[in-house]
C-alpha cells in the first residue's frame, strides 16, 4: 500500500478544521437566537401581567387598602400590588393624597393625619414586539437604500387611463418610420411628402433609439439642415419628427416627454418668395424636354400645384369653353379656372395624342407621371437658374396677375386659396397700382390750383 502524501494529509486536516468551525459557529448562533427569543417572551409575560393587574384594580377585584400596606420584611409583593403602575389615579378616589399641597409638610397638632400609603416602584410598560413588523421595517430600509422603492413609486406615477405602461421598446427611428409610413399611406393625402422627409430623418437619426433622441441631437439636425434648405423646410421636417413621437406614445411604443416640445422652431419669412421673369422663363424652356416645356408653361399660366396638374383628368377639362373644373387636393374645394391662350394651346396639343385618362402622362409608359423634380432640376442647372421649384411657378402666376392690376380677391379665387391672408403676400408686387394711387394726390392738388 502506498504512503499517503503530506499534501493530502494537509488538505484533510484543513477540511476537518473548517467543518468543526462551522459546527461551533452554528451551535453558538443557535444559543444566541434562543436567548433572544426567551428574553422577548419574558418581556411579553411581564407586560401582560402588568396589564392584568391594572385591570383588576380598576374593576375592584383587588382591594386598594391592601396596596397601602408595605410588604413584610423578607416577603415578596404580590403581582397585583407590584404591577400597578398608576397608583395616583386608582387610589385618589378613596384615599387622601399624602401631600395635598404637592410637597411634604410637617404634621399639624389636633388634625387627623392621612394614613401612610406605600407606593410600589413604577415599572415600565413594554409593548409586545411583533417580529414580522420588525422584519418588514428592515426590508423597507434595504429597498430605500438600493433605490428600488423609489423606482416602484415612480412606476406607479405612470398610470394613464387605467393601464400601466410597460418598459419602452428598443425601436430605432428608421424602424418606427417604416411602420409610420404604412399608417400615413392609408390615412394621409400627403404621405409622399412624409416619405421624402423620412429619408433625411433616417440619414441623421436612423440608427438612434427613440429613447436616445434628445433636444440637443435635434438642434444639431437643425444646424445641419439649415446649410442646405430653407428654415420653412427645416420646420416641416421637425414637425414630422414631433408627430412621430406623438404616434409612438399613442401606440405605447415610447414612454416619456416628447423631446421636440423642448426645441424652438425657426423663424419663417413667407413674404419673400422666388418668381420667374419672362427672360428666365425663356431660358428655362430652351433647356427643357418637349413634355417638360408643356408642363412648365401650363404651370406658369394656371398657377396650379404640381400634384393637381399630374392628377388632372380629361373629364375635368372643358375643351370648348377653355376651362377646367376639378377638386383641389389640398383644400378639398371645387376650383373653376379659365384657361388663357397659352394654357389652352398646351391642353389642345395633349388632347390630340390622348392615350390616358390623365391629361399629362408619361409617353414611355402611358401612365401618370410619378415625379418631375429631377427633370426640372436638370433643366434649371443647364439654364443657370437657382432656387426654382414647381411651387415657384405658382408664385409667378400670382405675381404677374397683381402686376397687371388684378385685385387680390380675384387672385385668391384663381389660386384656390382658402384664406385671403395667404394671397396678401403678393400685394407688394403691384407697383404700378401703388404709383397710380400716389399720383391721385397730385391730381387733386392740381385741380385745386386751377380753381
């Protein structure tokens, strides 16, 4: 049989010592717990005895006179006499107080003296201790120390309409944007514009979670976009971002305050707008393709929005009366618009090669035009023109009308604006009308001089 190695012996001795130490510690801990329990039981017994003695004295089961005699030498007072803790209240009803004036006084001759009364030393009344209550207090103290209690109180404050919000989902802006676009296509007429704005939002916030987007990141987005677009465009994009957070909160995907509410929108100056002069119009038409020339000419001479032009159908055109009558997509109102010679010429040319229910259609596919922004952008770059969009032709139409003396009410009706306040920004272009109004004062002064 091989000899046992010293290392193995040392390990065995170490294990043995650990086991012995554990047994001794457990035995000591058990004795200490038993002492604590016995002490608590003894305190409860003393308290119950004191309460029982007081009850007996109050109910008269123990005579008060027996309490007035001091205990004999070497004897132990009874529990009834030693447990009374309120002797003044119980004895004052039948026995005079030994010190009527509140202090000790010398006996007066000829007056009966009150019998000496022995009062047992007062004993503290201890309330029974509830072990479960003490354990509960310790648990609450630990919860407050770890912050768990505060978190639970904050979670109860998020109750809304009888339902408690769950934990916020980890959804990025791009992921929620796809879900929102599905909703927008079914409920909004301007979903195509939302889709265009989402491309810019995804380029900046795409990989960020909804919970990570804050006012500072939105301010950085504003500064970045202001380098490329106008303040009004930035405001439209920020407004869509604000709408995204509102929908996320409504769909219980985001919990918290909308960060866009703490961001200030940019100031917009709608009184300044771009319009095309006759020289710029001629340069632009030379750089356009044939079908784009007709669309630009029709937009300048009718003032219609690009969406209304692309959705115009033959059933809404009156060739004989040179006019159109259709439902404006933005205001949802019927617009009756007469056509001048240039606009009527364009409509007549497309009517001769009519192949679609739409007035303007793609010659290659025979279907409605989807997007003409890229074609106009290329033509403007060739012509050396900047800042021209399809809406610029609407401004050009209104500016030329007021320049030729048309009143603002008529311009409003031709544009299809819902409010004349929108049309008022074209009033400053009618310089000839202003000059004629000022000259009226000179004519009146000349008439007075002649008289």
